[in-house]
C-alpha cells in the first residue's frame, strides 16, 4: 500500500500540488496511520460532481481531561457532524476524523457525513502528550494521497484540514519547519485550506500556528477553556466548513477560513 501512496505523491508532484522536496519529506511519514488515513470512499461510490474533504484533528492529550473537556469534545464533534449532515451540500462532503496524543489514531478515513463516527467514551479518551507536528504532517500526507486518488479518478476536490488543540507540541519527530514546508506547498496549489484552533491561555497559539505555516485568517484562539466555549469552537469549524463546501472561501494562503 505504501508504494501506491508514493505513486499518488508522484502524481501530486506532477500536478503541482507538491514540490519534490516536500514529497520526499512526506515519504518519511508513510507509516500505518498515514495508510489508514488515506483510505476512504471509492470514486465510483461518490455521487457529487466535486467534493470537499474535511479532515478534523482533535487533541486527546491528558490536559483535555485535566480541564474537564472530554465530554465537550465528544459533544462538539458530534454536533459538527450533525451540522455538516444538515447542510444542503452534505452529499459533496467527505469527513475524516483523527485524534492525537502520545499516539496518532485515525477514527475513520474519508466517509460521507452520514457515516461519520459519533464520539463516545470508548472512541475518545484523553491521555498522554501532544504530538501536534507529527499529526499535522501525517494527516496532510494522507489527505494529499486520497485527494490525488479522487482527482486521478475524475472527481475534482478541495480540502479543509483543521486541528483543534489545547497545548503545545510534546514528543513529535517532525518539526514546525517540516509542517510549514508542507503547508506552503499545499496552500500554493490553491486546493487546500489549512486551519488551526487553539483553546486556552497557556500557549501563544498564533505563534505556534504561524510556525506551522497556517495563514493568519485561518487561525482562531478560544481563550476560555470551558465546555461551553469548546462546543462553540466546533460550531464555528462546522459553519466555516460549510462555507468552504459552498465555494464561499477561496482555498490558498489568503483563504481566511475563520473570516466573516
């Protein structure tokens, strides 16, 4: 399967989605989690003429539990799925869900909104550190591969990747510079929106996101680390994703995912 993904990376280089150096960087992240994340609905099963891929990366480190936010994350993600499923463009949206702490986990790869997993106490438990940079690079690698498979099959697509975290990176092999290199290539292709949401006051999240290559207009900070505020974060993400699916947000460096 890794050779298949490498072929998709080669296609992305040919199509101007990735530069050769970035493709080589992503090749270093081709573990089982990337392969799992690059799976998804078959092209022949997609009824829409074009699709929006929404990849949600949720922090599941111990600080989420320490703040009493586990249930708010479950509620927020489940409401996000409900909101996307209730939009008029729901048939053109495919959702992938990852959680990350000391380990990275693909809860599910790209599926129609109606098939997306609802989080519960078994599928989401907070424990461990925050491998933010590894998650970013791995999820973008998976997204590039799956998006290229769709394009090769004749289905145009755009991608939204959004991470929601309450802490700084701990334990990643990847660096913020690695993240930024991948982000720059994908944003320059004008096929991607990359977004970052930081929760709490303990971290300069804007600095973290900028170091990862996320544009200012796609960075949001919710300083109140409360259950109610976190649920609002997920609602904000869902509304922005719907705007993206409707073509009201331009992909690329100036897209402004969280703009008016």
